[in-house]
C-alpha cells in the first residue's frame, strides 16, 4: 500500500486480486492447470460472516459477478435486493410457518426457516453495470447477475499550471 493515512478499499481489493492472480499464474507454471489440481480454490470462503442462506458467489469469463442464493420456502416478494454506494444489500423475510411448535417432538431438525438480516456484498459501482442487473428466482434459487462495465478509455490527465506573483507583480509559471 502507498503511504496514506486512510485505507482505500478499492485499491486494497485491486491489490489483493492482482496478488491472487500472480499466485495463480505461479502455481499454474509449476503444477500445470490449477483447475485440475484438486480445485483448492473452490473451498475458500470470502464471505464467512454469512452462513445462511447457502450461496455461491463467482465471476464469469466475461467478468460478470454472479450471486446464487438457495431460498427454499421463500417467495419472490419476501426477498429484497438493492444497491447503496458500492454494496449490494440482500435480505429476506422468513416464510410463514403453518405448523405450531406446541406438542411437537423432533427426531431430527435441520430445516429451519428464519429471516435473513441485511447482508452486504462489495460490488464497486465503477466496475459493474447496475442498470443491466438480472435477478432470476427459479426453483428456490435466486440468481443475481451483475455484468461488468465496459472498460472506460484511459485519458491523459490535464496538467494545471501554478502561477505565483513576484515582487514586481508579474506572474511566472512554475512547472
């Protein structure tokens, strides 16, 4: 990181992804295609704070960011998605249960319906096209696809000339 008094999260994420890409290339050079080498990258959890609902987050070859949420029992109207700043916010209201809990003795209970508090996912506004987002809810899976923005052409900066007044009152340009 450059010597700054504050942390620029975009710059930090760019450095992390560049380092990961460099590491992947090094592994690929040493071991062949890393995709066939035990798929160790598929087991990393970049969102450990969110264990419910089960989900996948991945990037496609065209740099689209995809979120898949497993929402069995939820309805489309229970789910909320919105962008605020550089984040996608996701939440859902718990489905209404028809069975009363009184007098029930479970032999096994793994299926629990609970609401999903607001979860946020980093989706930089300058890198992804929010106007072209596609969210599809089918077979209890919500798939949110956020395409990458077209690369903006790099433009040269505009040099600003700094002028100062000397004792005679005339202006001189300093480079």
